[in-house]
């Protein structure tokens, strides 16, 4: 009997029997519509369905990455299809994914690998995805999703416990989101000097170096964004193509850029080779390419040379002091740099587990121990400390904000032109409602990184709290241009702008575009629905907001930092008019 290694995808419908009991014809009709979506997605990601009975689907994939991407896309589409649908007509799926040895008989597959996938599906949360450790080990850091450790699961009819992980899609607060869909904003014209830095590929045998590739690529985006002769697309947009096989021309058309910087990193022992190529998106020809052979402790010399060469190629002459600022902002010790990159990997997942928040803070503080003059480490420590306080407020002293402020100030003392330091300091001052200083730091952050969509969003948020939603919308349009994929925070701020401009229909439409609603977006969504004249939906949304946040309307409004207290009062009155 033939045997082979396969990735097995299993899905079924939550509460299908109950739905059939309530209305067989309607349920089968909905299932048919949903199956078409599932079947098309599986075909798109090169999967093959080999089992289907009732509401279940079992498919084989050649790659665990493709199987997981397919599952994420399916769950995203199901969420959209269930919007504005009565609860009794919503069809919610669970997905389990496993990889292992299978037996092949004609057009079917058998074995523990198949059985485990089916049991993992049963263990998944409604609308969730559960993968085995073997799958996790092969997809971690290859696709931009987050994971929550499910522990060792005792699965029905499986002799040994199976270590598993829940896939967490697009958690709020993350800046690094992998998108499977196309950009939502069409760019009509590519500006001269417009550039996208693609995620550098990890060619090392050590998969742990994947974090270095992302960090190094992000550094290039940030550094190049400082040069005003360039328009650098946000990493949120360019990194979305990490697993896609699109041509430079296709990428250039979707992102509205003329040039693509791509590369690879290969680490062998203490040595490292970085390959970088500058490509014309339209002509698809290589304008410049170079190899940089170095060691880990020489990496910053390579970084300087790479930035200098690229900037000279695209933008021509760059002011000498700009280049000096770039050189001065780098840490003296590679180990500290490495620790900060590792810390950022955990920092991006702080919305999932407290352990991630703790680990991130640990890495940042270790980096500071090794190199006390590393501005970025101090800046990110401030941000990470605030996240830890959010998880365990009782474990920190009441004056913890002073500690955060001190770290951010230290970062700016070391490097007055550190953009992240200014952004974090701006957030601190906004929280204390020192609007003048908040504006100073957030505007400085954007000035230093003018193509960073995240910096734009933070400036837009500030304008909202200052009571100028029209100005905020202008900034948000720039952010959408820099990141045509449009992350949730863009739509959240857009919805808030429309809300304060009394365009409640537009506000509702913006909030509905959000894939993973935050607490803030839920409260404002409820208020917009109430003003639009949809009391039933507003009640439902507000109840969800209160439940998720564990905050009353009064507590939520009090946490909002409006300069004009009348706006807080107006918001509270609208929310309190919703009878929950």
C-alpha cells in the first residue's frame, strides 16, 4: 500500500444537527453556498478534497503553509458572510490541520494523520482554527498570524495527547498583518521614487533566523522612509506578498510603486550573506544588485552600505546629515540589536497572552543591559511596560507611568530623532491629556518617518481627539495610500471621523470593514448605529462592547482623551440612550 506525507485539512459546521432540526431546507441551502466558497478556496491553495459527508470537508494539501492560509481565508470569508445575518441562519465552521504519514487507497487517504486532523477540528473554537505542533513548527513565522498554545489535548480515540495551537487571526494592536486579499484602495498613479521593500527571504537552515529577516527588512523601510525624495510603501502592505507568487509588474500595479527592493539572508555559523536587488516594477528588470558578505558583528556596515547605495540609485544626492543620523541611531552591539528584534516578535503578540508581554519586556531590558545607549530598546521598553501593566495592573506601582515616561525620555535623550521614541512619548502625553506635547511628539514621529502608515494613523487619532475629524480624514487618506491593504486601525479611525462629522451611514460602513473589532470600535460602532436609526443592532453591538471590555459606558467614555469635554458628554449621552 502506498504511503506519503500529507497535510490534512478538516472542517465542519458548529451545531449543524440543531440547524437541520430547525429548518432542513434553509440549512442545506446555506451549506451549499458556503461549500462553494470552501471548495473554491481549497482549489485556489492547491488542495484536493478527498472526503465530504454532510457538513464535513476533508482535504489534502502539499504544504502546511498553504493549508493554514486557506483556512484563514475561509474563516475570514465566513465572518463576512455571517454579517447582518440572523443568528439562527449564521453558519460557523471549525478547522483542524495536521501533517503526517497517510495511507493511499485509490482516491482516499487513511491513517492517524487524518484522524488527528478531524479531532483537532472538534477541538477548535467556533470560527477558529486548531493546528498540531507539527504544523505549527512548519508555519510559525512563515505566515503573519498569531498563535495561542492550546496545550496537550486529549483527543477522542487518539491514544496519546496531541500538542496543539489555536490560530489567532489579525489580533487588534498588531502592526504586522498578513493579508490574503487584494488591496482595497486603487492607486491611480505611481509617484517618482515610489518604492516597496519586500520581506527579505530566509535562506538559512536555521528557521529561527526568520525574525532577523523581518526585523532587517523593517529597518530598511524605516530608514528609507526618512528620505523625502522617496515614497516608501508601508511594510504592512509590502510584507503581505511574502508567500505570493506575483510578478513585479503585478505588485507595482497593486501598490502603486515604481521600484521593488527584494533580497535574501543566508546565515552559516558566524558568517552572513545578504543579497539585495533593486527592480523596476514596470519593466521587470534589475537596476542594481549586490551581495554583502559579512559577520554578525559587521552587519551595521552592511546596512549602511545597502541604504546608501539604494538611496543614491533612486533619489540621487541625499543630505549628508541625514545619513549621519541613520548611522548614529544604530546600536553598537549586535547582540542588543538581535535581542530587540526577538523582543518585537513577542511584542506583536502581546494581545494574545501575558507570557508574550512578559517575554518582550525581558528581551528589551536585556538589550538595555548589554547596550545602555540603544535608543530603540528604551523606547520599546516603555511601550512593552504599558502592555504588561494592562495584563497585570495589580502587580505594578501606581506611578508606573513615570517609569514608562522615563524610558521614552531616555530613548529621545540618546537619539532625538528616534521616530518610535517620539510616537511612544506622544501616546504617553495623550494619555495624560497634555495635548500640546502629544501633538509635538506625534508630528515629529511622522516627520521622521513620513511614509509610515502607522505613524499617520496615530496622528489622525490625535486630530480626532483634538476635535478636528476633517483634518484626520486627510491624514487617513495618506495612510491608505501608503498601505493600500488598509489595516483595521485605519477603518476604526475613519469610522470615528465620519461619526463626529455626523455622517453615520459612512461611519457604519467603515466599522463594518474591520475584521477584528477592538473595544473602541465596538463602542463607536454602537453609537453610530444608534444615530443611524438601527436600535436593534446598536443594542447588540453595545452589549458586546461592554462584555468584551468589562467596562460600563461611563468607564469607557472616561478613558477617551478628548480635548473638548463636550465631545465626551455627547458620546456618553448617545451610548446611554441605547437600552441594554
